[in-house]
């Protein structure tokens, strides 16, 4: 089989890439190890994605936003950062900005379903579920993806198969891997006190907790602990788990009860040494896998595929090969400039705010107090959280 572009990985960034490139008039084949039925009805995985305004615009432009039920879109009115107990919080809101939300929370599985629904309607996109890639063969003019059902030849191959990308490794592209030696447990919990659509990131002694407000009187709980303690919570009896979470969040939301399955993810940051080689590009977590503390992982993934599509479009206008190294190097430079500072800053913040020695605790408290008084700093962070730049 032959297509203009082959994308390995049918997750949200892979499907977004397919839609962006197909909109340029290219034929796209998406290969995904999971069966098509799983793609069409992606199961709940515990993750709530904080979408920036720019990401919402991207999803609208590629036609996926209309597939997300309106009732499942939860606005973020305010964000709070706290450290320890009974300390001054650092707050961010939209006052004076002419909008009603910093961003919007949507469940990851609903984003995946929406992107699949839109991609499956497009005549230029072929989705091959249940297809495992074996290796990629580099040619002078074309690339060949060898999979368990045959071969696919194309002018450009894009790997979007996650932060532990097998295809990245097969292409001999290394990566910086930052192991935070923690795992996070995510689940939804209903509670009796209203959340007022306020998101809270709380760095307590011995634990980090995020409370993300979703519709229906519930919040997504994101708890970070050493992996052995997370596993104990994962398998804890439901009533004991409810009591444990209420105690851990300081009973700030009243009585809480588990209303979803529990999911656990190891915390590792990944940054590829290269994002491109001739005829080959990395997008999404295969290129940059962020610590979730700044909630920018998927947003950066959408920006990366948007940048790739822009550079491919520019090459097409000039009659240049879409897989040429010069084209892909421009994508790489732009995406590295957009991601490298945030990756480094995020890892630094995650390290500072998860160390419990006294100097780190005092530094956190003082830092939040000072930061909350610095309007220029707060405005800059709010701008980053919202990201209201227009799509091309």
C-alpha cells in the first residue's frame, strides 16, 4: 500500500496530525496497535486534559471539537497553587481578560473518541487498527513501514507512539529520560461541597495532590506518591479508599466517594535528542513527554503537530519534498524552541515542590507568597496557562 504520509500511533496527537495533514490534500495512513473498536470507543483512563484556548481552537479547526459532548466540557475559572497546610495560596484567574475561563477540562478518552470519529469520516485518512509496526526502512525518496500485515510506503513517516516510543528507538534516536521515582493515581470522586470550577495543585508534605473540577459535582483526583504506596491505594477497599482520600485532601470538599475506576501512571519526563531525520518526524510524547504538573503535555503535542503541518504546507507551496531534511529541520527548530524551556522549568518545579526537607519547604512557602504579590509574574503565567494565540 502507498500513501503520502504514514503515522505510527493512533492516539490523540497521532489522529490530530492525520487530520491536519489530510486537510492539506495529503493521503494519510494511521497505524495503531490497538483494535479499531478500542479507538472508536476509547475507555475511561482517569486522565482529565486541561485544554488551553489555543488547543480548543486547533480541535475546532480540524473538526474534532464538535464531537465532544458539551456537558463533558468543564470550564476552569481559577487555579490555586498551595504548599503545606494553612499557607498563602498562589492564585490565577481571568479577571480583566474578557473571557470566563482559564481553559477547559475534558476527559482524555472523550478527546480520543472525538478525534477518531472525525478522522474516520475523512476520505483521505485510512486507519489500520490492530496493526503492529515492526520497523521502518529508510529509502532515498520514500520510507517504508513494515508491519505485521505487510508494508506501507510513503514520503513521510511520523511517529506518535508515546513517550516510550518503540519507533523512536528503532530509528536510533535517543532521549533524555527524567525518572521522578513517583507514580500518580487518577480517579473521579463525587463530593458534597461545590468546587466552583477551581483547580487546586497542592504540594503537601509527603504527597502532591491535584483536584480538577469536572461537571456533575465531582472532581478528578490526581495523587502523587512513591509507587509502592500508590499501588496500595489502587487496590484498597472502596470505603477505606474514600476515607483515605478525604483525609489526604484535608476534608476540603466534604464527604467524597469514588465514582470511577482507578488508574496509575509512572512519572517520567522524556525529551528526544532529535525530532526529525530525513523522511521521519516525532510528535506528541514521542518527541516531548512532560511531567503533568504544568498540564501542558497534550497542549504541546497539539502545537507540535500544528507546526509540522505548517512546515509541510510551506514545502508543498514551494514544490519541495515534504520529507526533506530541510523541511523537517525547520519543524524541529520551532518545536524545540517552544518546548525546551518549559520542559526544563517543569522538571525543576517538580523537583523543588516534591522535596520535603526543611529548606525546600521554606523556599516553597516564601516563593508562593512573593509570586502572588508580583502582578507581572502572575500575568505571564496566566497568559501561558490560557494560551490564547490564534491558530494559523
